[in-house]
C-alpha cells in the first residue's frame, strides 16, 4: 500500500493533485486570516464629546446610511416640507406594536431611497428610516402564510416579548418591520399574506433570489442575534470600518460647527497627539483627516446608497 501510494504521487496526475492540495491549503489559510482581520474588534477612546457617538457601534450598515444622509442639508430641507398628517400612527390591537401607514405619495422621500421621510433629528437607532428594496437589496425578508389553528410562529414568539417592533405600510400596501433590540435595528421586508389581516400568520425567513446570497444570509444572522440569549456588551467594540464611519460623522459635525481640520484632529486624537504629529513633514495625520473628511462627505452626498446599502446606482443617477 505504501509503495503504491508513493508511485501514484510520482505520476503526472499525482503531482498535480499534490500541488492542488498545497494551493487549496494556502488559499484556505488566507481566507481564514482575512476573516480574522475582518472580525477584529477593539475599544476606542470615547472621552468627552466622543462618548455621544458610542451608540453607533452595533448599528447595521443601513442605519449608518441614515446617519450620513440625515446630515445632508438637501435632505433636511426636503424633510422640512413633510407634515405629520402624511403618516397615520396607531398601536396594534393584538400586541404593543406601532403601526405606521403612508397616507400620501412620498416622492421627496423616494428620491433618497426611503419609503417615507423620517425626522432627521432622530439618530440611526431612533428614526423610522425604512429603505426600499431597490436601494437596499440585502434587507432581511420574511414570507407570511396563513397559520393553522394551534400552530405556533417561532419568529413572533421570540421577538415580540423582548423587541420593540414598528410595522410600516407604504401607499402600495407593501409591508415592512423595524425590529429594535440590544442597541440594534433590523429592517424586515414582508411578503406573502398581509400581517395586518384578520387571520393570524406564520412567518418564515426566506431568501427570494441567489444574488449576493452570502450577504443576505449574513443579514439574517445579524437579525437572529437580537433574540439570542446573553448579555449586551457594555464597552463599545469597533472594527476598522466602523471606526472610519464614526470618525467621518464626527468630522461632519465638527465642520458644521465651523471647526478646522486641526480642530477635528484634536477631537479624534487628543491635543497631545496633534501637538506631536501635526507639524511633521510626512503629513500622516493631516492626510488621515483629509481622507476621513472626503470619505464622509462622499457618503453624505449620495455615496451611502452604493457603499452602505448596496444599491446599483448612486444619488445622481436616481435623481436624474
């Protein structure tokens, strides 16, 4: 057996198989290392004014999108034109669920990718920001079907007692849910039988197409984390991506107050670090602040659609 195995490895096919195993092993090692880097989290300095931004760390990408676009002056001007009477609000008779329904067309909101216009003074956790499917294709989807007598709905039983739920219906009778818990918000698109009909329904997680399957599966896993047992982390834990996103929001707010790039650097890194590095010829600190501002302004002014929501087109193409 041993001699035969060695002989097989000396054949052309044996050598190819051996090389393939080595290449696959190297590839798997690289994938594992990449995933570890992506999953790495760490605390950040949140002293002083930065503590106001700690609520951001567990938010999903669609909530980050709202954080950026609500700082866009054009959206805020559009929001001033909205009226509270455009949206009806009531509490569901069967459970403590807020129910919002659009009474009029939401053209101003739609140009930003929203189902209706939320209050831009409310943050990513508080605001009823609901994105339409075309700009946010990876949102969690549930399919509803009539529930048989005595049949239970696991999703209902596990979410309603511990989560704050808002039900949204647009003018075309499309239904959405915003599920809040553990500092997070999950947007859900509902298909099938209406949730607000007379008969009880059974909800099932579904993926209606195979495009970007892994991203949609990741969104489902994040949604299920809301109902998992276990304590909520007390110390905010950031990734490299969420740190850049947080720093971008800080920079935009500082610019709105008329602060300079150096002032922004002091807020983010501390006076001592800026005194030591700001004047260096290498300009690393200055370049970093310049990058953060440029990135943040791009996301605020339309980049949120493609980079955070996964839309195929940006704001310019949608408005046109």
